[in-house]
């Protein structure tokens, strides 16, 4: 059975192999989900690119709680 450090390394490796994620934000019961390009550092800080006028940016400023999904699937097209 893998130990916690092995699991951490596997998760980090999986996230490093991906470049897109879906981030879901909400403010005043108005949920939004958007595909974003992202980067994750060794401390598992999640960074994504967006313009300041988008709903995901504005929602995150007002409500920092978010859900993030990184999955697997077909090649990017």
C-alpha cells in the first residue's frame, strides 16, 4: 500500500501532466464553471489565467471558495 509521500508524488505528477481544468465559482447563488489553463507548484498552489472582468475572476474575489476538476480524456483538439 502506498504511503502518503508516494500518493503526493503521484498526484503532483498527474497535475503536472495536465494543463487544463474546470474551475467552478459562485457568488450570490449564481454558480459558474469555466475551463482554464492552470499551473500547480510543488506546494500544490493552483494558478490559472483569466481576465479581470470575467465572472470567474469576480466571483473568486467575492467568494474564494471554488471547486476544481482536473480529469483525463481524449487529446486536446
